[in-house]
């Protein structure tokens, strides 16, 4: 059994790479500044199943967790989040039907489940009409009882940068990081 890791706030920054999506995940200090590197992620290209691997650092010598699609091609794609030993930590999937007008994802793991949607319907519609890279995209994940599970907020930057807050302590940091990177990589931003 894997011990859960809770991190109440962290940052995800897309790193420049010509042929792959790369991300750096850093903890957020109490004063809001970037702290230590928690993981470095890289999306596999040309894979039969969508997969993103998270490494301990830039050397990429140790994979610490990952998420991978359950099926090859699926409009309602589901992704398993697993630790470095292959133990499942959580699951998320895109809801294709609901995402036509407003991107929607479902999230579940031990002790929680919820739905995440783009906060602004207007921004979601504008994003579908015009590719405006400066639009700030915000996702709110809530439990069926209305509690906020996590929030992912994209800042106005040249490269994608997200602030992730996770008030729900049951959500493992690795699941939250996988979802945050997945929102960017899977929406092909």
C-alpha cells in the first residue's frame, strides 16, 4: 500500500521543448513563492496509449508516478494514476459530451470523488471559437456535496503556468499533479 502525500498548493509550469510536452511541478511556500521541485513530467509522444511520466528531478533517472490511458482511442478517455511501483492512486477522465461547450473532467480516489469544470462558460465558448493563448483557464473540482476538492488556475504567461490548490486532504499530491498536467496536455494547450 502506498502512503498518501498531501500538498495543499503547488505550481505547474510548462517547460519549452521542441518535440514533447514537459512540465515542472514545484511546491508553493506559505508566502506564495515557488519552493522545491516535486516532480518533472514528460508526455510520451507517438504512444499507442496516452501516457505522462513524472520523474523525481530533471535527470529523469527515477520515475515516481505516472498516468496512462485505459484505452487507445476514447473520447471519454479514462486515465489511471499510479505510483512508481504501479499501485493505483486515483483515476480521472474527460466527459466528452459535457466538454463540447465547457470542458468537464471526473476525478476519483480513496475517500473522494468529484467533477471539475471550466469556471467560466463564456471563456470556454470563446476558447472554442478562437485560439487565444492569453485566456486564463480555471477549473473547479467539487464533490457531490458541493465541497471544493481542488482548483487549477492558469495564469496569463507566454508558457502555460498553473496554480493548483488542494483543500481536500484525501487527494494525493500525485493525483492532483497528474490531473493538472492532464488538463494542459490533454486539451492540447
